[in-house]
C-alpha cells in the first residue's frame, strides 16, 4: 500500500513538476502568475489526440515507435506556437503595465482557451484511441524487457517493491525526468540559457548589455509550454487517467503552481523538487487520510508554506522589486 | 516587403487553428482576420485624418458633458436613484431578476474594491467570503430558523471573522503571495463545502432556505427583491463613500500609493490592511446572505474561481478605486451578457477576449477614479 501510493505520487509529481516549470520560469522573469498555463497543458493533451487523428487518417496503422517519436515533438511544437502567440498578443503589449493588468489579461486568455477548445472540440470527454494505447504498451514492454529483470515484469506493467506500475506510467516518469535533465543542461550550458538566467535576475541590466529581452521571454514561454504539452500528451496516452476535456487544465494548473511555490517560485530545480514532493504528499494523504479531500491538501500545503516559509524549499530571499 | 508583413498574422492564425477547427474553420479565421486587418488599415488612417475637425468637437463635447455631470453631481445622482425607484412598472420580471443579480454583483464588486482598489492588495479568492455568508444563513436558517434580517449582520460578521483569521498571518506577506493564498483559500472553501456531506450536504447543496420576512410581509416576487437589493446597494455605496472619506479610507489610499511613506507617517500598515481585508469580506458575507435568501437553494458550484475572476474583472474594468466605475463595471458585466443571449455559446469566449483587449487599450477602466488633490 505505502509503496503503491509512493509510486503513484512520483508519477503524479512528475506531471506537476513538468507543468510547474512553466509557471516558475515565467514568474522568474515577468513576475506574472500565468493563469493560462493550465490551459496550455490542456491544449497539449488535445494536440496529441488531434495530431494522432490526423496521422491515422493518413496511414491506417502507423508503426508505434514512429508515432511515439513524432507525436510528442509535434504536440509540443503546436502547443508552443499557441503559447508564443498568446505571449505576443496578451502579454508583450503590457510589458510596462502594472502587474494587475497582466494577471487580468492572463485570466482572460485562460477563459478564451477553455471556451475555444470547448466550442471547436465539444464539451464531451475525448479519449486516446484504445488500440494505439495497447500497441504502445506492447511496444514499451518489448523495450523495457531489456532493462528490467524478467521476474518483475507482468503483461501490462512491472512490479517494483511490491507496487504495480504500468508501462505508460514508467514512460511518463522517465520522459519527464529526461526532459528536466535536458532543460537543466539548456539553462546551464547554452548561451540562451545563460541569458534567461540573467533576465530573471535583472531585466534592465540585460537590456544594457544587449540581450534581446523580448526574445528571451518568448523562448521562456516556448520552453515552459512545451514541457506542459509533454505532460498533457503523456497523461492523454495514459488510459488510467486519460480523459481529455476542456477544463482539465484548471485544477492541475493550480496544483502545479502550488508545486512551484513549494519549491520556491522562480527557482527551476525548486519547481522540480516541489512537484515531486507535492505529488508524493498528495498521494500519501489521499491513501492514508481521506481521498475525498485529495484536492484540498495541495492548497493547505500552499497556504502553510507561504505563511511559514514564503521563499519555499529551495528559494532564497529575493528583495522586493520596486 | 515590410508593407505586406501583416499578412503573416492571418496565415499564422489560420495554421494555428487548423488542427482544432479543421480546414473550413481555419479558412474562416484566415479570411476574417485578413478582412479585419485590411479594414483596420483603411479605417484607422481615415479616423486619424478626421480627428482635427470633427473628432475634436466630439472630444470637447464629451468633456463638456463630464463637467456638466460633475457640476450637477447631486441632481444627477438623485435622478439615477429616482429612475431606479420608478423603473419596475416598465420592465418585466425577467429584467427585474437580471437587475437583482446585477445588484448582488455590485455589492461584491464594491466590497472587493475596498481591498483591491483602495488598499491595492490583490485578492483572488474573494468568492469564498460570499460562500461563507450564503452558507451561514442557509445553515442557521435550516437548523435554527434564524430569520433573514437577523442573519444579514451575522453573515457579514462571520465573513469578517474569517477574513480576520485568514488575513492576520497572511497580510504580512508580499503582494503576490496574498493573491495566491486567497486563491488557495477560495478553492479550499469550495472543496470543503463540496465534500463535508454531514454539514453542507455536499454537491447537492442546501435547499428550502426561507425567504426574507419583515413584519409578516414575505419577499417572494422579483419586484420585492428588486427593492431590497436597491436598498442594500444604496446603503453599501453610502458606507463605502463615507469610509473613503474617513481617516481609515485615507490611510488605505496612502498604503496603496506608498507603503513605506504611509508607515513613516504613523499609519499601522498591517492593521489597516487587515481592516480593509476583513471589511471587504464582510461585504461579501452580506451579499452571500442575500443570495441564499433569493435563490432559496445554494450549492458549491455557485462559488467557483470564475466567480472570483468575474468580480475582480468588474473592479478592474470599471476602474479600480472608483465607486461609480465599479458599479458600472458590475452592471456592464452582468447585463451585457444578457443582451448577448443569442450568442450564448460565444459569451465566455468574447468575455475572455474583452478582458485582454481592455487591459491592452484601456487598463485604467471605464471610469477611473478622480484623485482629490491639491495643486
């Protein structure tokens, strides 16, 4: 029971962490709580289903590994385009406006995206095609056979420390960890990453030394939304959770934001740690205290953290920007 | 080349909407945007060329009208009140119901304005206090049959208490954190109402709440509620105006303008913020009691984050810190969608777009507050 809840928590936490990264990166630079970020995640999940429908209409049964290779990047690109357009239309013109205007604009965008998807795709749940999900699971089992001892494998997943984990769950956790490692390398090793860190510290100074701040902000939105899209695609492919609907982004967006605050908002490793910690706490509390209140725990944690240690787990004291 | 770069926008939007709207939908987006931009390209220079002659007159006549209104402020206000008093015979029950709903939102927006507009603190879970007021009345009434007019102050006071308890640890934090904590509080309130079945009866909500009764007279018609909310709104406006002109109101404004300066002038910043927060919660509590009495049936789904966002947009679109502005904002956001009933499905979409556009082109709101200054 404990191990099972722990694994579920890690799975949930990996999704929270992916989404929280987008919140934290945008907040780090713009000091904006990007309310539309949950909707970006929702668009990611829809993109997966729509692109899949497009691909299957071109080729009746495309090979699974090919699908897997192409579906994730394509959905990420489509979602990132949405986020970049949103940034250009709703946020960039407000660069010098008070922060309240930005937040209202973000709430407006969030409303817009929810209704846009509801009107174009209908209010009913969408589900990832069953047969493709099955093929994906089969293919994953072939791949994972090479890495895990045969006694831990079952037809649908594997047994770890007495807990069950399906292949898609494992894929979710692994891909989110890989994406986070890539992000960390990007931030630490590339010139753009360095510019992003610099912009988060001091926008005006960056302008002085010739960094194109608008471009950096766009890149930030693109990266953050790609990660959220990846979370959306992975959850859509997971039939256990995979009901895709137009308001799916709202509550998970709030929780991911909680994760970002928990880890210290503006702090990238903090968001990852915060995501996993939040996922594990929530899952354990749902298992051992009461599952009815599983959505409440996140907010109780949020308020407690803000009152006791507002800088979060890994955040350092930031002086209030004037 | 640069002259035609605008054509990239419709192409980009068309491509972006292609997976979601299919070929026909995205073609529609493309054509509509192209036409829209072309039209704007023609019309905007046209208006600009006109500006020197006719628009100038229009502008001056608007300022003229404004000064007329300010000059005859009192008669103007009395006129509006009289209009509202004698309106009911000329409108039907449905219109009265819409106006009553708008009145509830005016109460909420005025309350939120105290904390967002006057004191400059962002609160995102305001609807929680509305829910607390509504459930206070619903529970007291169904269990102990407390009448409406007694519950009105009790509901307000309960919300005040919750505001005080939430505010005292939280208001010492930086601005953004307050927004997040109140957002979390709003969600917790809704989730608890939804799950605490023994007390709140969960998602089904509480039914059969008594209507207001005074001296044996029961409020049941939309007309009765219309006058009741009118009185409440006028009372609230009066209280708010008096508050802003008091020592407390001036302290709030000072905090909004510059916290450090206010503090060095001897204002107890945290205490004043706490007062603003709790008073604004009390307003929401009163509105909640009225809501429960009007609906006679309440459930947690009336108290979602979108309601908080709606009230916040009323305050921001109307003009933060301006009482006529906030009232206008609330009336617009409730009555305008009712006019748009034909576009029912597209309402919220347009609402979202409207919020973004408003922030882009007129962030100070419809009627920004006039500063009382000495120059």
